[in-house]
C-alpha cells in the first residue's frame, strides 16, 4: 500500500520518502532506511556477536582448563572426556543460540530493532502497513543465514585452496549484498520473503512554538507585495535559521531578504526583523492554505 | 479573571495554527510519554487508564497530524507529529506476542496448521524424496563406483561396496558403550539444521536448488540401502535409520516442502504481485521452519542417544515407528477444529481491509 506522493516542499532525503496507509486510513510518512546505515548496523551487530562469542569461548576454555586441573588432582582420569564433552555441547548450543536468538529477540521486542539498528536509528516494519508478526521476523532472519554465512560454509566445505569455490562464494556474497541496491525500497532477500522493510525511526522532541514577539504589530509591517516573493520552502528555511539562532546566519539572511524586497535594513537588529517577517509570511501563507492556495517556493506562482 | 484575560491576550497574539497546537499539546505529550514507556519495555509501569487511552490517543494525534498538514506551516511541529504518529503506530501495530506467547500458540496448533497450509508442495517434496532414493539405489546397482560419488565418507569408513556382511553388521550394532555421544549429537544437529535451512532458503530461486538438494540427500539413503540390502541387512539397516530418520527425514521433507512453497508462489503468483505472493508463502514457511529446527533437536537426541543405547532391530523399529506416528498425528490430525476458526478469522479480516 506504499505509494509515493508529491510533497510540496523540497526534501533532504529525496527518493526515500514513502507514505504508508495504516488500517485506519491515516497516511503515515516513512523514510526507507539508507543502505549505508543498514550496513553500519549490520557491522555493529556482527562485531558485537563475534566479541561475545570470542569472550564466551575464552571463558569456556578457562573453565575447561580449570576442570582438567581438578581432574588431574583429584580424579581417576575417567571423568575428563565426559566433562570436556559437556563443555563442547555447551559451546555448540551457545554459538547456535547467539546466531539465531540475538536477532529474533531484539527484532521481536517493542523497538523492532537490534542494538546496531537502534544505534543507526532504524527499525523493521511490515510492508503492508499491518501488524509486524513473529513469523515475519523469523522468516527474515532465517534468510540472513544463507545471505551472509553460506559463502563461508561453501568455501570451507570445498576447501580453501580451490579458486572456483572462492569465485562462487564471492559471487554469492556480492549477489545478496547488492540485492538491496537493485530495488527501490532497499529490500534484501529476507525482507522480500518476510514482507518486511527497514525504515527510519526518528524520535523528536516537541519544540517551542516560534516566538511571536511584540514586533508583530510593531515597527516592522511588511506590505503584501513584500511578503508575496517567498513560499513555503523559504518560510521553513527561515524557521530553521531562527531556531538555530546563530547571529552571523541571521545577519546574512536579513541582508538577503532586505535586498530582495527592496528595504534598507542597516542598523536594525536582525532577530526582531526576521521574526516579524516570519510571522507575517506564515500568516499570509497559512491563510492561503485555508483558501486552497499554496505557494511551494519563490519560483512558483500564486498557487500550486 | 486575570488568568482568563492573560490567556485571551496570548491567544489573540498567536497564529491560528499555533492556537490549534496549544489546545492539543497535552494529548500529544501524554501519548509521547506512553509510547516512550512502551518502547523501553516498561508496559507494566503504564497505568491501566493510559493503556486503555492509547488507541484513542493514537487516532486523535493521527487526526491532529492530518489537520496540521492542512493548516500549519510550522515545520518543527509537523515533523514532531509525524515521528510521534509513526512511533505510536509501531506500538499499536508492533509484534503483539512475546516469544513465549508465540511459542504457546505455535505448538498449540499454529505449527500443524501451517504445515497443512503447504498443501500440494508436501506431495511434491515427498515424491521428489522417493525419486531421489530410487535414483540413488538404481545408480549404485548399475555401477557400484557411483557409491563413492554419492556418499561422502571418511578414509576409515568401512561402509563401502564389497565390504563383508560382518563388517557392515558391526557398523549398525554394538556401539552402546561408546563415549562422545553428546558432542556428536550437538554437531549433527547444527549440521542438519544448516541443510534444512538451506533447502528452505534456496526456495526463493524458484525452488529448483531445493529439488536438487532433496534428491542429493535422499540419493545417499538409497545408495546405503542398496549396500546393506546386498549384505542381507535391509531390515536391520532400516531399523537403525528409522530411530532418528523418521524424525530427521520428516524434518528435511518439511523444509523441502517449505522451500518449494516459496518457489512455487513466486513462479506462479496468480493475481497477486510476486513480492506479495513471496511474503505470504514466506511467513507460512517460516512457521514450518521454526518447527523443523525443533524436530532436528529431537532427531539429534535420538541419533546420539537412543540409537546407540537400543541395540536391537525390534526396539529401534518401535521407536522409529512411534516417532513417525506421532509426527503424522500431530501434523495432520491435531488442531483441525482450529482451521475453521482461523479461516473465518482471515475472512473477517479481509472484510475490513
């Protein structure tokens, strides 16, 4: 149900914006996660898994050494195979669980993201806008096994000395790693099978309303013609500059606006000037919106 | 009196879209607090009142968003609302079941239902496996050299063509005192798990590699059956194999069917798009595969322990036969009443889509 819609303003991540229609019919804007952040998340997860596996193995080895020492001192020597065998079983189960349970546990959690994905600010979601189910998460993670680890198995089963094995393994790896680059939504094989996708999960604070100072009805009254030159894109850029509140940027923007509308701005404090212009421009544009007239940016006409 | 006057002056000074925001801000903040707690997994700390209000608040904020889009040009507020509605949507439509709850539903009928849902692919998988065993037998019967090509064997493996019946008998009896069974079982499990996951995952290359993998694996069984048949040990070998084989081959059979299910829905998606068809089949198959992993654990335990401890043909046949009967009953007789309920549920869900 994901469709691309025409968005009135210019966007920072053009091409990755999607609108999902939820079951209640709310149009929900989503941004497909950038491929770079997905790779970053994957590398983070893998490094974490390998570190845990490495530390766990060392721990078990130390334990085995300790057990062997104890047996050497007190035992009859017959216990050694049983004890070591038990540790090997523990290790095999540990590494198996680590590989499968890590992804399942975190992606089934309320955040829908592994630790790496959380860091990258992305999460998984159902592509049809419905509920994300346990089956979907299982399906996409089973597929990860062949996408990532299959070449390693292939090479080790044929033999590291064989060049065809390396060629086939590399081709396999490249095919699955590049798959997300060949579809619009950056789906890997597991996402296709499971009906999921990876999207950005932004968390934002509610910022204060734009300060509306006494200047609205004060010294700066702009005429209709002076306000008509800019559109929504410029308004929102101005909003960002006012929120960032950097003196140098405000001075240059004030100068640019002054030059454009033909008003001398020398000696006037930039902040009240820009606040007044912002408020009056926004009032004008929002009134236009209610009348069904929108002006996307300074290049477009009265309505678009 | 003074406060009313003050708020009046403020509202007079504000933009209409800011007034809209200030009137609704409290609801937004409340939803944000609930959603943040839910994201941190602290559902227990949310009061019942808040939890009941969540769906209503979600809809309220979603409608605030669509109104704000129509009347407001405050980019910060719009972005905040978009992010908030998205997070609330993830909470309301996130995975509802925890791993434990899912497991209960899964073992209590969900698994058998998805196995039955594979339909004709079960038949295909079974036929391909029988054909594979036949091919293995016929190839080796035609030319024993095929045996070495089909069966991967170590240097010390005595199970080769030309081995005497006594040697072959030794390979299937008399290991009850052996050590190293636990580690062996764990190794077998992780190896078998890989083969079945492969059979499943390769399904999305339209199922063809799955077919090849099934044939290759059952051809080994066919070739070994021929070998023991030549030594007059057919029943003993079948019994030896059946202890874990009825479970293990059943698991491979299911994973093959799951792989073929995906392959077939992608090759013949019908009126759906290829991706939708693949996703539908993928979800059903994933249920089956989660169960296959469980079956392989059972098979590895049977192979590592039961087979070595029970050292006679009749006992082995009894265990293998019981396991086969158990799986058949579980998959094809258990939870049939649930099918109708599930079908009706799906039908009702479709009505509202």
